[in-house]
């Protein structure tokens, strides 16, 4: 029967049952998955005879190291394992020999030696080392191997309390799965060396007191390739019924289903072992041997809903009826177990993070301190992110992480920090529309408020636009300083002297120049309170002086007396500006007061006094602006 052919119908079981009856006593065969069916016979080819002859010659040529036998550790169908001591090594060993009462036969000898030769060829931490193989004086095989102190895994699969107590395992299923991975490693190595175990089950795994794991009982293992030594039974000849009925794959039944075992056979047995771990019994059950064989042929064990879905799928993928439909190798099966362990750890992390999220929600309801909120958020976010790192598609972890961010985003929005709420929403793939809109609206309001505050801060900053202000003052001050000297020159000319027309012309010119400078200042975008106040003061002062000049002409005042009125008007303007803008213009105010006093004492000092006042004012404003600009740069440097 080829691998691509469908299995025979269930009704064709007679041949297999008949072969089974001829091989074992069905009445004595236990149906709980612990009894193994041995192959009906060992083929007697020339290579096997060569292997036995070579062993006999080797034994004759040396003296077997003495081993002192002690208590019996266990018995099988043909063999017995006793405690032994190697005096020359000073170590305790296990010694396997033919059981008393079993007739010495070529079959018994070869069966024991095959197991020893195969086990000895596999040097792996999870396979028991064989130290030596020989025969005793009666020609019986003597196999000396490492003594394994431990407990059969099958006893631990049914006793979770023992697993917790002896191995400090909080998650018993996880402990069993990691033990199964050790079995996978041993099988993967064996397959790489060309051997198939054929009897993987919990009772054939020994767990040591320190967590050591050994895949035992290679008694029906076969080799995939012939090395011409005759030491190993070959898979191509292994067509008889063999294995443990509760676990065996359909091709192990013999008869109509017989086909040579392959690594996929051990993959099937791994799936059956995983089923036993998860469900608590072997996958093939029945009250009669026929029912067990029927379950084996169907190979569709019912997996309870309590089993995690990915592990249930792994069992089904490993236990397909046809080898070609199963997982391709042990490594693929092991990756499935490892993936579940990662997801299992991720689920545990997500559960712990969910508990922290509950504490976060409770804290938010009690109006907590902001630092406390972010401590709790950081704790639960760390757990969810760790879970997602191990299992990127974990739905509960993603939902929990989003819920934590949304809860704190609402908290920040309620306390008026729209920027913090927006930053938190960036971590949520699809935030609720109403919350997103509320955050956007709050951000818009906050941005408008920031713009208003920035404009107000700029307007109140005395250093704002100082460079433009200094240029703004240059022309009026130059005119105000040089103008009086021009007036003095004109007065000294024949027929010269102050006139109302010249007063009006000079004040009108200064007003025009100041107005043009003010327009330039606004075009530069200088909108600080001080700049606007200075511009308004400049335009206002020169407007007032022009009005005084016009009124002096209208009411026939002396032109020089009209000019004398300019000084108190200027003093009032400078004083008010200094007081309202809180700018230190006391040097200019002092100069103005001295100028008024000088003019009151000596009328001819009027024009020099006006020039002096304008020069002092200009220098005072320039130095104040310089100082404010330096202070502004220092503030920006500290804040940067």
C-alpha cells in the first residue's frame, strides 16, 4: 500500500485483529496505553549473524569489567534491570540482562542488543548513555548504562500537585509542555542520526529529581538506513504490528495498513503524547482491542473544548491518518509547542496587566494625583507591550492597552491638557470618534489661546522690536537735535528771527517725518506695547506742538514764547510715557527739567535747550532699548 493510497475502510479490520491475536494475548493486554506489543519476530539475515559473531569475538578477547549486581529496579517482557556498581569507576549503574525464566534465544539476545546498540549510538543529554555491552559466561547479554533516578512522566501527568510541589511549577501544563520539548529534542537528534523510536509515550519518559528528562525504552526502534553492521533493525523490515495500542499510528498496526515507519510516525506519537498531557488519557480508547484499533485507524481523537485551540490544532496536525498529511518533522511540531508557550506566557502577562488596568480605572474614578495615574499606566502598559511582543496578535492585550490609553486620555482631557490627551490617543489604532473630536476641539482652543498669549507676551515684552524702534527714533531725533541749530543760524542772518511760519513749518515737518516713521514701524510688524506707545507719543507730541504753533500765530503770541511752550509739553509727554510704559527715562526727564529752568533764567538758551533735550531723550531711549535687547537674548539663551 503506497503512502498516497487512502486507508482501507474500517470494516476491513479482521486481518489486523487476527495478526494482533497471533502476537499477543488480548486478554492480558492492557488497554490503558501502557502495554506494548513487541514485533512478532526478528528477521534473521546474514548481517545480524555477523553482528552477534562480532560481539562474541570481542567478548572472548577481553575480560568484561566486573559489575556488582544489586536490587532489581524494574522488569520488562524479556529483560530485568538491576542496580549495579562498577568498582573501578566507583559509580552506581543500571545493568540490564535477560530475565530469569526467559529461555535464551537468538530473538531475546538480539532484541536486547538492538536496544543497547541503538541507544549507545545516540549520545544526547535526553537519552540514557550506554557505557558498555557484553555477554556473560552463559552467553547472556549484559548492558551497562547510566542509572536514572527519577519518576516516570506518566505518574506526573496524573498528579499535578506532585509537579507543583517537586518542581515548583505554577503552571503545570507549561511544565509538561517544556518536558515534551525535551522529548522533541531527543527525537529530532535521533531522526538526524537515522533512527525512529516508535514507542513515544509518557511512561517511556523518565523525569529526574532535578528536572532531567530522558526518553527511554528504544526496544522497538528501527534504523532508516542500513549501515551493513547488522546491529540495527531496519525500518523497511518493520511491517509487523508493534507499539502501544493507545498511542500507535495507523501504519504501526501491520496488516492492510502496514508501511515502514518514518520520522512522521514519531510525529504522530508526539501528537498522541500531547493529547495525553492535555486530556489525561491516551487518544485511542475502547473497551475491546477492536475498538482501540478502530480508533487508531480513524485517527480523529475528540479534543475537548477546554484544550487551547492552537494545541488542539497541533494534536490534529500531528495525528493525521496518512503520514504525508502530518507535520513534516519533529522540529515543526516543537515550534508549534514553543509558539503556544510564548502565547501562554503572553496571556499570563496580559492577565497581570489587565489587573493593573483595573487598578488604574479605580484610581481614575477617585481623582488621583497625576503622577500616580502615570505610574499605574506605565505598569499596565509594560505588561501589555510585553505580551504583544511575545504574541503580536493577542486580542486581549491589544484591547487592554487601548483601553488604558483611552482612560488616561479622558482623564487628561477633563483636566484641560488636550496635548497630553492627543499624545495618548496616538497609541490607539482606532480611538472613539467622539473622544477624538473632543480632543481636536480642545487642541484648537488651546492653540488659539497660545496664539493670544504669545501675541500678548510679545506686546508686553519691552525688548520686542527694539532694533526697529531705534531706527524709528533716528530721524525725528536727528531733526530735533539739528533743527534748533539751523534755527540759530537763520536767526543770526540779517533780517532773521523767529517767526510763526517757521514754527509751523518745523512742527509740520517733524509731524510728517514721525508719521512716516510710524507707518514704517507698523509695516515691519512691530506691535509691542512699548513700540505702539512710543509711536503714539511721537505723533501726539508733534501734533500738540503743531497745534501750539498754530494757536500762537492765531492769538499773536511771540514766536519765541510759542517755542518756549514746546518744552513743558515735551516734558509732560516724556514723563507720561515713562510712567505708563515703565521705561527708565529719568535721565531725559531730568534733562528736560534742567532745560526748562535754564530757559526760564535766560531766554536766549531756548534753542540750545531744545537740542539738548532731544539729544538726551534719543540717547536715553537708545541705551534703554539696548539693555532690553540684551536681557531678552539672555532669557532666550536660558530657556533654550
